[in-house]
């Protein structure tokens, strides 16, 4: 795994020029709407818009492909389980007692004979797939396009406690070091003759389990070193301090804030008033 996965984007874009506070507002609004919406169509459009925004912001396609590949087994399992066994849940949500069959296994088949996958179950599973994809990608859209130092200042300006902002930024700084050490350990094992490409799945998991021990010990050593450094500098966690970087809201930030609030209010009114966004609703 490449350590660059958890570092900021290198290309300048509209998102990199935004203040972290407007990005936090965007993340909160998109997350809230994705949670509330149950329509696979609307959640699919929201997920597509999030992917397009990630690509426009300079997030590499390789990272998006990695996330989708990682979540693919969960998505397939979700579609199968909801397609075959989601009838009671869908009936509770929509009051629809009879589901539309997509296909039925022959009754003569052992164990799965007579099993029926419903169209409504597949649609409900797709709704969850798009929902989780949006929630997974909206975070790097805000985090990867912001410098860690600027992010800390912006979070403090948003009245987030400085200690929490410092812990969050320190965690982001640890990720490249963490995966860099993982890559170094794997390369060291390659030099000793371990052929990763020829290992089976279970053997590879076993090797990764052994790699975890020095990796965790290295992370503990680094955290202890960070603690010593903070104590030597008399770190108090007080936000009343000077900052090298600045965080200012510009015209684009105010437009984004206004658009997010308008989007949230419109989605809420449409959902409560006309059922737009409900599963089985008009849209």
C-alpha cells in the first residue's frame, strides 16, 4: 500500500482554496442528507456527485478504486442478503406486503430451492451501498484537500477545542509514517526471499499478522517520543497562542456555506412534505 494514500493532494483546485470551516459544513450536510435519504436514485446521484468532486479536487483515481475494491465484498454480501431476506424490513418501511420477484431458484435445488430475490430488496441494498460510498468519500474530499496546519487553525476558529484539533492533526501525520514503516517491513522481507506474489490468501494473512507486531511496537515508540517532545515544550493545549498559518473565509466559502444550508433545508422540506427521498416514495 502506498504511503501517499493518506497525504494531501498535490494539484491546486477549487477545494484546496476553500477554508476548512466551509469544508466541515459541506461534510456535515452531505453526511446528514445521505443518512436521511432512502431513495437509491437520489443516493446514487449524491454518490456520483461525491466521486466527481473527489476527482475534480485532485484525489487520485487509484485511491477511489482502492476504496471501492475494499468495500466490494461487503456490497455484494449486502445485495444478496437484502435481496433474499429483506422482505420484513421493506414491509416495515413501506407497508408493502408482497415483493416483486427478480428471480427464483428451482424448488428441486437442495437448500436454496424456492429462494426468491426481490427487486425491492436489491433496490434497498443499493440505497445502502450508495449511502456508505458517499459517507466514505466525503471525508477525504475535505481532509485530503486541506493542509494539516491550516486544518488545525480552521478547526480552532470553528470553536473546536484545540486539544481535539491537535489530536486529529497528529493522527493524520501518523498515517504516512505508519504505512511507510509497513512498506519498509514488507520490502525487508522481500530482500530476505519472501515472494508476496506467490503467497496464498491465508498464508498472506498469516504474514501480515506477524508484520503487525513490529508495526505496533514502532507506533508505540513514536507516540512516546511525541509525548516527551510535547512535555519538553510545555504543551498546555490552550488555544490562546500565535499561529503561523491563517484561516479566513472568502467569497467562495460563503457561497459554499449558503449552498449547503439551502441544500439541507430543501432536502428536509422535500422529505417531510412530499416524501422525496423516502424508500418507495415519488423519487
